[in-house]
C-alpha cells in the first residue's frame, strides 16, 4: 500500500495557525501529537513499512521547525517511528496552502506519488479519530474506483459539507455544502485514499479537492464513502481541540488503559509524559494531557487541559479548559479558564486571572484578563 | 489644662455605604488595621496630656458590642470613656450643643471634636501648640490637609490667610474651585463655640416659627431647630471673624466611607505601626507564613507555614488560613476560614465566612493615584452607566464560597451559600 500523505492546510478560524503546528514527542501526550502517532501506527497496521510524506506550505517557519524536530528537514530525512519514512516537500510557490486547496501540492508531487503505482492516503490534519487505515485500504481495493473517503455521522451536519451516497455500495452521488434542510447526517471526515489515476484530474494550480475534484469524481461514479467507527472531531478551533482531546482520552481508556496515568491526585483520564514532573498535593484531571519535560509544582489543580512540552505551571494555580503552549511559564496562584490559549513561550505573572485569553507567542502577561480577548 | 474629646460616631442611618459590613457591627467598631476604627481616635486622644474624659456621641441604640468595647478601651487607655446617645440625628453641631453641659463639666477649657469615619495621624498636641502660637485661648482650630483641585470639591474647602492661618472663607462641597485646603473633620474648640451654635439654634427656631406649613423646608432642610451642622451652619458664619484658624497637616489622612477605603485606611495605619506599634506587625519567622510588607495577624489566628500574606493584610481573631493560601490587600474578619490554595486579593472576608479550596476571591482597588501626593480616595458610586463599578469584593458574615470558583468585584450579602462563580454582581 502506498504512502501516508499528511495535509497541513488551512487557518484555524480566527486564531492564527501558530498553535496548531505542534507535536509533543513520540509518546504524543498532546492529542495533536497523537494524530501523527496514530497515523504512523495505523499505517503500520497495514503490514508494510511505508514512506510517509508531509507537505510544508510556504511561509510558516514554525512548520518547518517542527519537522526538523521530528528529524525531518526540507530535504528528505528519516522520520521517527522506525519503518515510516517521512519527507518534507517544500512548494516553490503557493499552490494551495489555504484551507481546502490542497490538491495543488498533490500535483507537485505527482512523480513521487505515482512512483510505484500504489494508492496513497491523504489526511486533513485538523481532525482526530481512530484512523482506520487498514479498513480504508481494503474498502478501496474492493470497489476499485479512483478514490475513497471516510464519512462520519454528526449531530449538526449543516455546519459541514454533507455527503450523499448509495446505501449498499457507498458510491457517492453528490456533495451538499452546509445544507439548509436535512439531506444526510454524514459528513466528510477528512481522510482519503486515492489511486494514482486521480493525478490526471489535478492541474498544477490552486485547486480544492473538495470543491473541484470530488464533485467531478462523484459524477463519474469514481468516489466512494466508508463510514467511520468510533469518535471523530474537527480540532481546528481551540474549543473543539479540547473536546477532541477528551474523546481521544476516552478511546484510550477503552483500548489501552495502561497508557493513562494513575496515582494519588489523578482523577479520570489523564495522559502524562514519563519525563514530566508533578508536585505534591496536586489534583490533575479529568481529561488532561501533559507533555514532555513539563513541571507542575505543588498544589496545582488542572482540569480538561493540554499542557505542551517544556511548560511550567507554578504552585497553587488552577487551570480549566486551557491550552498551555510549549515552554510557557504560568505563575503562582494563577487562575486560567474558559479556553484560554497560551502560545509558545508565554509568561504569566503570579496571581493573575485569565478568562478566555488568547495569547500570542513570546508575550508576557502582567495583568489579569477578566473577559475573553486576544493578546497580541 | 483640662481637656476633653468628643468622637462623633453617627448612627445606623449613616454609613450606609458600608453595607453589608455595617449590618453586623456599627461602622465605628469595624476593625481597621486590626483594631476598631474608633480605637485609633481614642488612643490618640488618651495620649494628650490633660485629657480628662472621652465622649463617644451618636444615635446608635445601646448595644452589646459598643458597651463591651467601651469597657475594654477604658481599661486599656486608662481614661474615662462614655457613650452619649443623641435622641435623634442632630447633625455634627446639634449633638455637642445638646450635651454641652456634659462636655464642659469638670472645668474643661478646651475640647477636641473628631469624626469617627476618618483615618489620621491625629496631630492633636500640635493643634494645641499651634493655637497658642497663632490664636489665643478663645480661638477655634480646624485640622486641614491638602487635596488636588478636582477632589477638593468633595470636601469642606478652607481659604486661609497665608501668614496668620486665620480662616477667611469656608464652603462645604462647593461646585466650583475654592481652595485646595480641605477640612479633615477634626476640630479643637473652646466653650465659646456653644455661643455660636446657640445663635444658629435661635435662628433656626425663628425660621421654623415663620414657616408653619409642614410642606416647606427650613434653611437647614430639617424640621427640627436642634439639627445643626457645624460645617455649613457654624464654620461658614465664623469664617472671616478672626476666631477660626486652620492647622495644615501633611500627615496621612483619609475618609472611611466605603469598604474600599477601609482597606486603604488599613494600609495607612499599618504603615504607622512600624513606628507606633511595631509589636502589631507580623514578622517572618522559620516555620511561619511568608510575610510581605505590613501585615497584622491576631494572636489566636492559625496560619499554615506555606501561606503568603501581604502587603496590607489584617487577619482577625480565630481565623484559619490553610496551605498555599495567598492574601494581599485584604481584611479577613474574625472566625473566617480560608482553605488550601485559595487566592484572596482586594477583598473583605466577613466574620465566620468560609472560602473553599482553590477559590479565587478578588476585588478591584479604588486607591488614589499614587503619583499625586495630594490625591484622596474616591467615593465611587455603586453603579455607573448601568453597570456595577468594579470595586472591593465584600463577603458578608457567614458566607460560604465553594471550591474552585472565582468571585470577582462582587458583594455577597450575609449568610449566603454560593454554588458557582460570580463576577460584577451583588448577590442577595
């Protein structure tokens, strides 16, 4: 089976993309890291070692930096995870970086993708789920069409693009963007597998897979949908990222409970990197992920948060529904709540109150933020 | 020279801005820097040589708290202290006029009159010496201080002759700028003052006789002739007569009208303690809590060694402070209990209240501009533009705050048991 192709696309609602490009290490305590780990793991589940690809879009230095952390450079390098080889592909010019225009880069990589004639996966990295690579591969071979995508059932399909397909074969008839009346409750989950033939359809220009390529393929009867089992979440927004993290931890509890943290002061599903240190008299959880090298001092209470690598939470602070970025320092007696997001290397002084603050990287916060706002 | 002092303590109808704290205890007994507000006055008066008696005057009904306080104050300061209850609110002048015989009994040659709701260095001895130098044995002295031009309009304004310090003009709360020198509410009188007050009383009676209709208001807005205000009725008339002088002080001074100003006054008195009562200031000790700045801790309070207190914190009798607690710019009244990891900032925690673990209770200070040496604390209105003005958070008596919530800029009435976070609210 072919390669894993990871798509880094899109903006994150109002929030700049700086927070999304994170990977918290091999054990992936942050759900985002789990996304990558999950891909590699599930891909390995197909029984073959696979080279993997990622596309680095132009412009965002942060992305390239992260890839270097993984052992990837702008040149071909060796990724982690052993059997997977990941390459970063830089585009010489914009060919579809903004959300939903990822087809262009596929055209760029035409030669590499079509190399061995095998089908290849394309993933939207803004989603989290159980990544059924093996089942998707089987499904794709069975119907023999040009492409397959994964759909999932949601409660409010009108927020997304809805997929209408034949019940028995899964062949997709049409797509409807944000329908005003109920059409179907299945939406595009952002996981695709394509046969190399699809590359004939894509020209080297900004192209949206969903808006231009798929409708044409559906008309030709070449696109099929497989329903996803288990949880799914679009983690583009910080609020949804935290919800997705909770879902992921819940699935982890069902499948690999030994990976979750337990001990005094741990409540519910909590994932803690082995190199993290947690102080005395803390109460951590439910639904907390703590990254590598994080230090949590004494008397801290954390609920429903992601704490990224290298951050430090000083004593007696209280955090609920927050994302604490890499290498942040949160002072003593700080209270953070209501989807407060701290970018990389933010310092929060002692005794402050942050309510829904979105703080851009490298800022120092010296005053409380009692009502939600963005700090630049 | 035999002296007396009269401390005007008002009554329940006054000091309403101090609610809900004044529901439990008369405002003059509210603890500021660890001791009742009016005890600072009594201590200053008792120190003046020749002080024969201190009279507390007001229209509170006799109550246990007041009686107990009087007994213990007498014992501590070794000077007779009595409470004279006005039969009605008689104004700042009417009360002393009514009780003039009591004040003058025992041959007092001069007496101080002090408002209870001020915080001051009380330069009483200096006022006596000033009067000897500038006036004569029959002169009256007002203690004055400097305010900035905008805030002076909120007080009584005094225009004085630069050389003699004689008061030439006095206006109470003018609408346009008159003077930066304001009335501190602390006076030095002689028996002759009663003659002037008596004249006002006569005038009031005549006016009332002329206006028999109940609907019409007399010049002082009251129906009673005996209600006399020193400031509007007496000082305004005495200005320019050569009998009234102002002694200007640069020492600290502030009104205590609201809860926010009680915390500010606490800070001023706690600063003074380093000279006057160093034993009242907590020190950093091994095994004790971390103390920053000036902190008062009652000897019966129990504080965990990992707590960090101060600056400007007063901890009352029997209070428990748990592990990892942070208290700053706050007053914690007696019997209150702060559980582990709480953070209490700019708050008054009421008697016997409880704050649960990891809770954050925070107010907004209304301190005067620190860059302006003459700025005074503002008397903010409770609401502005339809919203509650951010102010000190007040927890009334026996309030329960659950764990892990935030209470911000709110006033919680007594005996309330909260179940969630609140911001910018009055919780009934």
